[in-house]
C-alpha cells in the first residue's frame, strides 16, 4: 500500500474551514501561495508517516478551474499548464524525502 494525497483539487472539505480558506476556488488550492505549501507539507507527512514505502501518489487531476478564482485576482491571468507545472515542481520537491 502507498498513501494518496490530493495536492491541488478535490479539497472542498478542508477548504470549508476558515483557517484553510486561502484557496483559488471552493475546491482548488491557491497555487504559488506559501500557506498552500505549508498545508500540503503537513498533509503529505500525515498521509505518509504510517507507511514504510517511500512512494506516494500525489493527485492533481480535475483542476479544470485552476487559475480562475483568487489566483487570477492576485496574479493575473496565466496559462493553466504553466500554473500546474510550477505547482508540480514545488510538490515534487516536498515528496522527495
């Protein structure tokens, strides 16, 4: 078994709580934001600590509206692929433990 963590979308449950509301949309994290990566680091450590495996599945699918909410307001309009690629690089660094 290996842990699986959503690292971009499908996060409406956690994003409903005030301390985690810094998001792009109601279910997508705010890419490029320092608080996002602090949260992801906690999630990755929590999900992977019960396992001996060094492998982890980082879900980043179905982020269709990435960059269209708070991200667009803060950083301007950007190409979806560029936003996701930059986010993936940051998450990749976190999971290489």
